């Protein structure tokens, strides 16, 4: 196979991708850009988290206690989400797996923070992440992932 055939199959894959997969990929990509901007704002010191500075991450194994730490954490999640969204747009299996792992992690971590801090606004984020995870499970066949036969 030469390089031209590889490019043709990549273009064909993108054209064969259903509309909902393209829309979901672009929405997740845009969401990742917002997370990255939030992370940059916190990291450079332009933004401050007033009441929620101290936050457990990795299921309570670590605690982030500064805006800089929260910014770096947001940047890491933003880059992972960006890679997942880009993979979903391109119709790649790695994008599905990255988004699945990131969304499951964020759901579990969000429930953990909810139990410790009692922060009500995180429920809406958890609902959205649950909807993304459900969509990923139901549309996994598009990306070559089969959980249900």
C-alpha cells in the first residue's frame, strides 16, 4: 500500500462516519478547548477558585491545594479530552478509548468530590459525562468497539 491509498481510506472513513459521531466529536473537541483555556487562566494566575481551592484528585490519593495545581490538573484533563475528541472526529478507535477512560474517571472522581465536599453544581457535569459515556457505549460499533453482540 502506498501513501495515496492510506489517505483515501482516511477520507473514506471520515465520510462514512455518522452525523451524530461527527457532532459529538466536535462538541467534545470544543469542550476540551474550554478546559484548556480554564487551565491556562488558573496556571498563569489570572483566575482564582475562591471556595474550592483544596480538592482531592485520583480518588483521594492526592490533594490539590492551589490555583496552580488546579490549573495543571485542568490542563492534563484538557489535553486528554482534546486527544479523545480529535480521535472521535477522525473516527479512530483510540479516540473512543481515551474519551471512555476520561469520562469514567471524571464521573467517579466527581462522585468522590461530591461525597467529600457536597458541591451541588457538579451534578450537572456528572449528568453530561454520564450522557457522553452512555453515547460512547451505544455508538461504540461506529469506532470498531463491540460490547454488545
